């Protein structure tokens, strides 16, 4: 199936619905000698569903240096290893970049295996202008630094994507309003899962919707923000709601 020198396979996995795994990803996860994963418990749910017996190795933020050394040694010894994150495409706000850089420095082959991504899923269904976009991930927790980052994103003028825990997303939305005004935002939660919510409104309308539905504050939120106030939409206007 896979040919060439032993490699690190960077494999995208589902962000919620386990049926979103690709056929190639399944083949790779069965083919490799080890699967390096951020959360062995969550990865085991996936491997169990598809009867994948490959051994799991723990790779996360707190052991990345030691684990990276072992993984690169295994590949240099002739083994193939897959890297997966807790969900979605690895290295998007995940600890895998340390390992990938180490592999590059050692001349190890790196093979991307594309698939699910909460960033691209939210962008594609947002109804916003996504001809150009910036991914900013998690913004700084300190309000001053966060507002400075938001002002920079506003001045760039491109639609941008943020991650934020539900418990603090209202404060972030306040900061967005303070720095950009009543811009349009896509609020994406539990994408591909049973309780998926995808709402695009201006900020004031979105906050009112959340006040009516506090369950929207649970979990991790993906926000897509168009940093310009539209004159075509009223305060209350809703583009899309699923």
C-alpha cells in the first residue's frame, strides 16, 4: 500500500462523527507500527470501531520531547508511525509541531493524510466571505493582549477563525464587539455530532440567541468572524441556523 522510506504519517481523524474517517486514513492506521495520539482513550474509541489493532503511544504537550525522541528513533529504525490528535487534523492548535520539526531536522519523511477539520467545516458552512481567511486559534487569555490581537485581525480585513471554550466565549464576544463593532459571526458548536449547532448572525443577535439557549455555552466553540460591519443586515438578521 504505502511505499517509500519509513515515515511519520500525519493523519486527520473525525471531529465528532466517526463515519467521517477517510478510507486512506483507515489503511494507514492499520499499516503503521504505532499510532502516536494525544488522548489514547479517545483514539481507542476510533480504533475499536474499525477493529484496528495497532499499538497506541501517548504523545501530548507534557511528554512531547521524550516521546518525540522515541518516535524518531523508531522511524530511523525502520518503523512507520502515525500521528493523530484528539480530533480533526493534527497540529491545528495541537502539540504535534514539535515532533514534525524534529522529523524534518533528522531528514525523516513526513506524509500528510488529510481529512476532517473543524476550521474548514465551520468556514464552508458559515455564509461569510471566506475567499481569504486567517486561522488564529486560541487568543491570549489576558484581556489587554487579546484586544491587541483582535485589533490586528480587524486591520488585516480577512475573515478569521478562533477557538474558545464555551465558559469564556461570551467575554470574547464582548471583546470582539468592543474592537470591531457589530460584525457578523458564525458560532459553530459540536460540529458533526448529534447536538450540532451552527448559527451565523451579527454579534448582538447572536448574544440574544445564546441567552435563550444556555446549552450553547457547553464545550469548545469555533468562531468565524467577518471583521467588517455589514450595512445590508439588520441587528437581528440571521443568515444560517442549523
